[in-house]
C-alpha cells in the first residue's frame, strides 16, 4: 500500500527562505498580518486532511469509480467521497483564499496553492471537485453582475455548491470557435440554452446540493468564430432569491467517460435540453470571461502533476531503500545481507533524483506564480500589479506544460523503480502514472500551451516580458560575482538564458517569413524555457544551501546535492531541444509519402 507525508519542511524552505512570502505579503494590506507561523499552521492542518482523509480514498475511489443512473441522470461518487467533501467544507478549506465579502477567509492564494499541492498528492480525482469550483468562483467574482455575485458566490465560496466549466463539444474539441450550443433570449432576461458538451469534469455528482455550470454558447445574432461566444450561468437547480434550491434545470448528464485515469472524478457528457441560463459579462465576450477560469485551471493542472510527482517520489524512494536485489558493481555494499538495496545502483538513483528535482523545481515555480497573483490582485502600486500580471501570463503555460510533462516523466520513472511491482495495482504507482497522463492533455494540450508561450506570450510582445525575466536572472548572477562556490550554478544558468534568448530571436525571425515555424519549434522551445526557469530557481536554492550547508541540518546539504544533479543531468536537455527546434519545418511538413 502506498503512503504519503506532506513535504512541510521543503514547503517552509520555499516560502520562508527562498520566496520570503511573509515579507512580500507585508506590502499587501489585505495580507500583511500573515506571518510564517500562521501560514505553516494552515499548511500542517491542510496536509493532515490530505494525508488522513483523502489519501486513504485514492485507491478505493479509483477502483470503484463513479456510477450514473441513466433514468435520473444522477451520478454517485465513490464510497467516502461525499463524507470527505462534507468535512472539507465544514473545515473551511473551500473558502481559504476567497473574498470575505462572500464568506471567504481572505487568505493569500499562495497559501491556498500550498494546500492544493497536498490535496493533489493525496487524491487528484477528488481534488478536482473543489478545484474547478474555485475557478468558477474566480470567473464570477471578476465578471458576474452584483446580483449574480450575491446569489451564487456565498454558496460557491463555502463549497456548498460546486462549479464546472462547460466548454468542449464533440465536434470541435479545443477549437471553441466551432461550438454550436445556442442561447435564445427570454422575456424575463434569462436565456434558453440548447446543445451538447463532453469531457465536463465534475459535471454531475452527489457531493454538493447544487452545481453551477458556466456554459459557452452562441446568441442568435452572434458572429462566427471565437468572437461570437457568450458565457452563461446554468445551474443544475434554479437558485431562488434566498439561495434555496428551486426547480431542476434541464441540464443533464447523459453519459460518463470511461477513462484511463482519474476514475473517481465524473467526466460527463452533458445535454442542455432547453436549460435556463443567465448571461455573464457582455454578449459575445464570453471567451475572455471564461479565460479567467481557464488560466486558473491551467495553473491548477500544473499543481496536479506537482502533487503526483511528490507522492510518486516518496513511495519510490521508500521502496528503493527496502528492496534488495543484486550487488553493487563495485562490490557488496551490505555484505550482511544476501543482496544490496537497489538504491546502490546509479540508474535507480537517477530516476529518483529526476523525480525529486522535478518536484522541488515545480514547487518553487507554482508557489512563485501564486505569490505573483497575490501581488497582482492586492499590491497598492499599479505598476507592480501590472508587472506581476505580465510575468504570470508568461509563466502560466510553463507551469501547465513543463510541470505536467515532468510529472509524466517522474511518475513513470518512479513506477520503473518498483520493477514488476510497479505494474501491480496494490502498490499504487500505476495509478499515479495513469492519473498524470491526462494532465498533459486537458485545459489545453501541452502543444497548445507551447504555442501560447512562444507565439503569444513571447513573440506577441517582441520578447519584452522575456527580457524582463532575463534581467532578473542577470541581476541575480551579478549578486553572486566573487562567490566562487556559486559559479558551478551561475555559469550554466546564464548559458541556458542566453540559449533561450538566441533561440527566440532565431524563431521569431523565421516566423516573419513563415508562421508555421512557430508550430514546428514550440514544444522543443517549451522545454528550453522550462529548464531555464528551473535553473534560475535551483541556482537561488543552491545559494541558500551553500550558506547553511555546515549548519548541522542535512536538509541544506541534500538541497545542494539535488541542485548539482539538476544542473548535471537534467538541464543539458536544452541542448538537444535547441537542435530539434532549429531543424525547422522540412522534416515535418515535407512528408507526404511517409504519411500517405
């Protein structure tokens, strides 16, 4: 049976010593009173809920899955899920970073993100129910009318009602400009919504008394394409003015997808058979409003793989320490035993250290983005808010794509450490691999994220934001001048940053002649970008570790060893990615016979 222990020591290191979260929050009036002890107290309790309540349900929920009653269109979640959700709501976890005006606790998003890593490690499929709800909260909080906020946000904030985003349709997938769902205006200001949606995570369940669907649809006079999409609130039950439950709306689950992983989250086929809905924001501007939820979801998906990377690593390390098999090539390391632990073998260590490095790097990047969002929303200086928003926009596709790619690599490596046992369900490793695989697909495939990073976020503003990030790296490098011990990290970091910049210029120049060059290079480009960002953070972690390596706390020596492994074994991937990115279009597009 697998186990899970929340990584509180590393979480504290990242938030206190690396990011100085308490110091950063002091500049934000809404969060100035949150000191490190308060943050860690919340983290410890969140970790306890994850480990003690959710984790024991992960394997059983995966085996049991969700069950649809075709007659009533009701879905029942696995045993224990409803009780766990009730405990989650009663503990106030759903409201952690929500607006106090609507019953939230008003805590920083960076604290919420910390807790969500633990929840995702413990049970990704269960965590999707409240996770998507939080995205619906953010969308309505930003774009809802005062009346809509007053009616829906208090219940969504507490978690009494959950939320979904209903985007995808069977014929168009990610190309939302092709969607056909229709919205006809009614005399009372509502709309009648008709159409079909697929792949709707958490689309129907018995955890909460109501589900608030955010649905994309077209008005009768809407222009074609993505510029003609509107967003609507379509609740499962019509909400009365006093927030009590009214009549059943005509939005139904007609089928459950039979999936490779996340079995205990209800991924629904949804039919809107003249359902009643209410417009959110302006007509034909629904995609912009929905992007608030989609961007939150993209960071959330990165956190899903972050959680899986951590829990897979913990279990693989424990197994490698206990499993004895063969001898070290240099001779017996444990002569009193019939064989050595597999931890003596270099490649086993490589697989474990890959997972460890990706877990630690992903933790830093995701928490840094959460802190930037806190500053974007709450900093008193408008210029700071604008800069933080710009940096979050650049980093969001990296969080989604790079961390989920790494999560697939890490969970696969960790399953491999178990050998034949990794393929056996009782150990839990194959579930981590299955669950991790979807994270590279939904909320925009990682290829789409790569195109977004290169095409929109970098070339879209002529590399202006990238230059700002590069300046941050250069400033850090200058601060390390004269520090000989840091040069083993600073040199490779600057080399990676230079490669990223040069590659950007080359692709941008070629794309002016042929835009398809971006599509040919984007995925390789994403790996270069992600590794360069990780190199910066590992260099910063190494600087702290070097200063404290003789403190007597082995944590810092371990951090230093992980950083050295990252720079020696993982960062060099950027060289091969640059080569394949520069290979251009010809090997891909001049292939009519190969693909005939």
